[in-house]
């Protein structure tokens, strides 16, 4: 006599090897979708919405970690959006929306430190203690 290939699952009866493999593959695909793909899509949509909401005067952080002020938003004839960003007084650059990491809210705005008043607040290499 031949033995039936399969496993007994509580209340389900026989589950063939092919069904078990299919269930595992479906579970893995669902796990990848819920933990990687779906959050990435939500983040992309949030970024697109932030870029649509940008207005001149908004403070942004670029992908190069520069804090800049949006001075102008232009849409070219080809439909490509270009931003004019001011990194500092008199330092103006042109960028694509993809170069903007996020928009800063009012709670993130800080007064820039001048060379006289606020120096580097990190510990110096040789002292072993932080300068205040």
C-alpha cells in the first residue's frame, strides 16, 4: 500500500506539499509587501504631496543635508519643475524637486550662528572635554 503524501493540519485534513509550498510563498510575498513595499509607497506619496505644497519662502532640507529657502518655483515648457533655493545670503542654486528631502516646519527653524557668537560646539580632538 502506498502512503498518502501530505500533512495533517488541525481541522483542515490533508494538505499536500504543493499546497504547503504555495501557502509559504504567499505568506512571504504578503510579508514583503506589508513591511517593505507598502511603507515605501506611502513615503513616496507623502514626499510628492510635500513637493506639491512647497511655496516660496518655505525652508527645506536637501538630500545633501543643506538647509535652504525656496525662492522660486518654475515649471518649464517640458513640464519639469525646477526650484531656486537660497542656501545662504547670496548663494542661490537651481534644483529639481527630487533634491529636496523634506520641508521644515516652524519648529525646526533656528537662527543661523555667526562666526563670532556661536562656534563649533563639538569636543575638540585633543582636549577630551566639550567646549561650552
